[in-house]
C-alpha cells in the first residue's frame, strides 16, 4: 500500500508539472510570481477544508454540509463585526471556529449516536444551515463597507510577502500531519475507517472518533467561513454553494479512498493544488467555462477509476496471500 501510495503521488506530481509546462507555453504569465501567489491564495481555503474532509472520508463518511457551515459561520461573524467594528480579529476567528464546531458536533451526534447515514445527516444539516443563514441575515448581504479594515486584513494581509491565507493553510497542514501520523487518536481514525468492527473489539470508541472527526470538520469549516468573508469582504446566504463538491474532488484526486481507511496529507495537498491549477489555468488559455467543467469532471472520474483499480488490486493481493 505504501508503494502504491508513493506511485500515485509521483504520478500526480508529474501530471501537475506537465500540465504547468503546457499552460506556461500557451500563456507565459501562468508561472509568474504574481499568478502563482494568486493560485496558492485561492487554493488555501480549499486545502484547509480538504484536511477535514479527508478525516471524514477515512472513517467511511461524507460531509455535504461544509459549504453551508462555512456560509453560516461567515455570516454570524460578518454580522458581529459589522455591529462591533472595534472587535479584535482574533475574537472573530474564535467565534467562527466555535460556530463551525457546534455545527460539526450536531452532524457527529446524528451519525454516531442515532446511526443516521452520513450523507443523509449532512444533507439535512446543509439545508438547515442555509435556511438559518438567510434568516439571521434577513436575506441581505453584508458588504465591504460594513466590515472594518482590521477584519478584512485577516485574509488580505501578508507576512514577509506571503499572504496570510497561505500561512494559515500551512500551519493547519503541519498540525494535522503531526496529529494523524504521530498520535494514538490519529491511528484510531484509520482503524475505524479500515474495519469498524475490529476497531470496536480492540477497545476503540467508534462513536467518540466519529463525533470528533465531524467536529474537526465543522471547526475547519468555521475557520474557512471567517477567512472567506474576510478575503472577499462579502457575506451572503449562498456563499460557497456547492463548494463541498470541490473539496471532495480534491480528496479524491489526492487518492483518498471513498471506501475509507486510507488517505495521506501529502496526497490531498497535491489534489488541492491540481484542482487549483485547473481553476486558474483553464481560463488563462481561454477554455470555455462549459469545457472547464467537463475537463475537471473527466479528471475526477479518472482518479475515481484509478482508486477503484488500486483497491481491487490490493484486495486481490490479500486474497492470494490468504490462499497461500
């Protein structure tokens, strides 16, 4: 499995390099420092959400509510800072994360304690949160002139020339890389996804793990809501509508198995970067928006088929070993 994962990562990296060279030939401005900075900045929020989604998918789950959770958290914070312009940005971030965690905990409760299927529970939560977002905002937008500069600076400022969004994404990756690879709880997450029954027999509290994973996903969605509203200086009811599909796509491109039990941080970084390159590059080479969707969808389908072939090969190998 380790060899297969390395092969997939290498193949994905080669594809990214080849695609970048092709686009650079078609449009020499693609690899300019300014465009690379824009590409990474625009991919940062997708990357942050992909971390949480990877954990969810590893446990054989799915979260369709992250776009709505992002919008709801962002709207709560936007209304708060517009009413209190002197509010410290850190308080806004903490509130956004807290709102997101609360949404994630509700998902975790329904999935872990009531045995509702993740796709059903999160689909219902998505509609609830979209409705709440419109209710608290009265169907109106919170625009740039209603937000203090200190708040919009959260996502637009830079440190040593590096946009703060990129820095936040890197910090998130470092924290969760350590959490997944060097903690007991991180290993338990994979155990639950690989074989829930065996994990339960070995003493792992499956319900606790599921509750924690969806809470983490909610917290990252809440953080992303604050960053999104700060970046675009706008909060509205349909913010990030359908964005959960892009996040799932980034995970699938990165080789995270929908069947659960497998997925790597380094892979989802590459998956997120590839999706970011496609979103950035295709308009630069004047590809029609309709073809952009078709191309992205085709690449995702190829990734899904590749994952299925890899899983089938691994299962066949295990079966042969048992017979021997």
